[in-house]
C-alpha cells in the first residue's frame, strides 16, 4: 500500500505541471502534491514519513524536468 506505479507518478507530475507550471519551489511542490494525495484512496491516511518519501521522489523527477527545459 502507498506505492505509485510509474503511470500514476507520471499522471501526478502532469497534473502539477498543468496546474502550476514547471517552476514551483520544493515547498510549493510538496504542498501541491500532498493536496493531490488527499484525492487518492488510501493516500489521505498515509503516514507523514511515507508521504514525504514519495514527494521527495516525485520532486526529483519534477525538478529534473525543469532543469532540462531551461537548456
């Protein structure tokens, strides 16, 4: 439980990118992602440490995409 398949990760990142663009700060990204988790059954009760771990993984991907867009 509390795992995301690659497709789900990509979907969440696409939602963030569509709603907020590619330039969120890490704090803004985490807040937006945690808000999305509230709409995923089972994720709304995820322990904070696990949520933080998933958000950090997603941030790495999001932040990496942002860096690639700048070049």
